[in-house]
C-alpha cells in the first residue's frame, strides 16, 4: 500500500469539469478550489481554457483539456488543430480520445497515426521558445474496448511518446476498475503514467486505484476525495493496529 501526504494525494488529482452545461462561474469555482487544495490540473472543455488559464496563472495547478471528446471519431487533422488551439489558449495537458470507430474496424494504422500526430503536436509545442512541456494523455475507453484492443492502443501510445494512458472519458458504459489499471500497468511497464478516470467518487476508490498502479485520478469530486484523506488515514492506521 502506497503512503503519502494529503498534498501528495491532491497532486495526483485532475479535477474534471466536463459537463456540457458548465458555466464560466463553475469553471472559476473549480479553479479556485484547485488552487486551495493544490490539485495537479483542472480539466475543462476547450472553450473554457482561456478562463482557466487566467485563474490558474502563477499557481501550481495546470490547465488540462480534452481533444476529440467525447467519441474521438473525427479526422486527425481536426484533432491536431484542436490540440494546437487548446495549447495556445493556455492548456498544458491534453487528454485525447482515440478513434474508437477506426479501432473497432481494424484500421490500426489510422489509430496509430491519430495518436502520433496529436502527441507530436503537443511535444512540438513544448519545444517552442519559453514553451512548457505539454503532457499528452491517450484515452482508451476501457468500457468499449477489449483487453487486446487496450494493449494494442497502449503500445501505440507508448511508441508515440505519450505521457499517460487514460482509462475513460467518463461517459462510457462503465467506469474504471482495479483490473483495468493492473492490465494497463502490465502492458506499459513502470515508465508510463496511467490516469484512472470514470466513476471515481470516494477516497477508497481512489486509493485502491493508486495502489493498483494509477498515477493520476480524474474525477469531478476531487475536493471531497482529498478532504476525506485524514479520516481515511486514521481508519487505515487504526485497522493496522488492531
């Protein structure tokens, strides 16, 4: 079992606000909460990147957004444009949805090129003058893919030098499981990040996924999870002492 501080846990949280009806006030509220709790990122829809960037500027919280969300079945050129636009609007972490339709059709070269081009756009943006590193995450959508398909996508993402595999968009048929994380970790090894997302509501879920091999937790209830840390640690300690 991994042990770390409350801030250590917070730094593993991507606080996600991806509701289509989210308002500017909602974005501002999530950003202020993220600064207070020291989350890793606030993940917003591309339209809101400029608002989040302004609110999070000079803080230790980054702006994240989604590319090809939620289904991924759009031309690669559109995803690349979306990625570049998001970066220019202040995003420094990109969660891209793979082309699920192409994957299910056996068009593996299309999926591979899709991942490569978006990740390359992110990496090149990070090489510009005074540019920050841009983190690229590849969403495999575990509820709609087989273990074999997940392994194939993980290997593509690793070859393209993506930083993370992300499990779910959050709107798929199911959320993430411990078995998903263990499978992905076995495929990608220790050097690649895994972002667990989809249906994570409690600190017990978050800690179980972290202990299974996740490095990040994507959730819309990050504050509740982090604020439950002290009570969780007390319960674990009391249980170990008995």
